[in-house]
């Protein structure tokens, strides 16, 4: 019985680490996307890139928020409810 408990605990820890890594990656992408024109790393990007930034910011923000919710509350029945709520809002 103790082995099953440890396996369940390690699976939960692994999922939480995954959520934290996803949050960190999305924050990094958010910073990069909002500063890439100023940094001049990709010379083929035009000033029109700034027109899509609001959409990208919303997308990164939603991903960060969803992963933060999963990080704080990840129960077995919660993900399907949250996924259906997100898909119905489209």
C-alpha cells in the first residue's frame, strides 16, 4: 500500500513541476515577444508585429493562468470541467 502512495505522490509532484515549468516558459515567451522588436534579434520582423502582440499577450496570459490554477488545484475531476468551460467560451 505504501508503494502505491509513493507512486501517486511522485506523479503529483511531477505534474506540479510540469505546471511550474510551463508557467516559467510562458512568462519567458511573454517577455521575449514584447521586447523582440526593441532588441532587433529578428530583422525580418516588421513593426506590424506589434499589431498581433495583444492577441499573443492574451494567449500567454491565459496559459499562465490555467497552469497556475492546475498548480494550485489539480484534482482528478477538475481538468475535464475546466477544459469544457474553456472550449465553450470560444
